[in-house]
């Protein structure tokens, strides 16, 4: 194993086992393990690994890494968000830092019609031969990465038929994560759908893939982006980010002057919020509308929230203020 690979493996191990807050801390940890590295080299290593910072409930930031799954014959890599082919060129969007392994997977697959790949940080350019069947190449790539076409859109009245599936997925996820996802009833979900305040993801064959909704509080001065969920079958395909983006734009369209907030325990959701301009804030900067906090009563951690006078819980508060943008 060469020095670069060994160093990256150690960085990955340190991030997985400790809370590393700064590059200086990482350099010190590497030095302790007998590896000297410049800050420029460390920055490149962190970028190659796709490292990003998350924030805990106390506002402390530390490094984290994208989640991967075990390889399988048909699913060689999960960090592919989108595949788009036009003429003899195909662009694949990946999670940050994962373009190179995705390109290698495409090369190893030896798909008919594919001439070669070029990888950046989060983008892979796949070059097709002049006589290649672009539809066949697209199908082969989607099969390789286990991707199906999923439409993300504002929910329509007919989508109330998914209410039971949505509630079931929210409940199962809360049990798996052992964190605070407040339970919702089918009636509550249907209300959001009928009011045009929900975003849904549906596969090409009509299967429920994901959901999120918005609600206004404090006389419409605050808007909450809540209930983001992706069905198990469709996870790790970039759908949550697409739902989050659509929900954010729907919130800005319906309530352009409102502050948008979210409370979450998920590192991935925090990262997406940061990309849209959210910042971590104490609960005191969120709505004081008692009806919002009443919605947390179905959460297993409600006693913690209540004991701290609704000022703190295990969730991190995130806020987007349009006046700051």
C-alpha cells in the first residue's frame, strides 16, 4: 500500500473514531501516528474523501464522511445522484469526492458503447462511441448503480393515497435511528398534501419514494421544513437532496418573507441545509408558537425538550433568514 492510500485510510479511521474539529487537530493526530503532512496536502485528502463538517446540538462542528454500503455485483457504488445523456456525452453527478471510484466502476463494467471516462470531484464525464445506443448505455448505467427514474414534485390531491405509506416509513425510520422523529397521522399528512404544502417523490411506476412538507407558524413569519423521509428501497440515490431542494423552493414561493427553519439529528440533512444557506441556531431563534412544539409530543425525546423549557433537545436547530441573503 503506497503512502497516499495509507494516509487516507488513517484519516478515514480518525474521522470514524473521533470528533476532529479542525485541520490542525487532524494534522496533530496524524503526527501522533507518525505521519507528517502539510495543510495543503491534508486539504486535498479531505476533499478526495468527501469529508464535510456537521454540527452537534451544542453548535460544535466536526468532520464526517459520506456513508457507503457493502459492494454487490449490481450495485458497485451508491453515491450517484443523477445520470444525464445528450448525444455522445453522458454526465454523472456524484456525492462530493466520489467521482473517481464511480468512474472506475464504469470502466470496470465494460459497457458496450462506452469509450472512456473522465472524473472530477463530483462529476464524471462518460464518452460514448459514435455508433453507441445512448438509451442502452443509460439503462446499463442505471442498472449498474441501481438507479430508477424518480420524479420529485409538489404533491397533488391524488397523492393522499400514499399517506399510509408515508406514516409507516416515518415510524420505521424513527425506530431504526433511535432518535426523535415525531409520529404523524395519515390525516395530518393528507391535510398537508391537500393544502399544496408537501413535496413527494414517486417512481416511474407509481411507487412512493419520498416525502416532505412545510407548515407556517407565528403568523406566517416562520416556515418549518419537516418530515423529510425517503423509502428504504430508494435510499442513497440523492433523492433526499432533491426533495429538500424542492421543499425549500416551495417554501420560498409560498412564504417569500418568512424565515425557514428545520430541527434535525441527521448529519446528511444538516449538510443539505448548509448548502441552501441555513445556519445552526439555538431554539430561542426559532418560532415560539406553542402549536409547533406541540407537534413534538409524539417524539420519544419530548421529555428532554419539555424539561429544558423548549430551549434545547437532541435536535439541532437550523435557520434560513431571507433578510440575510
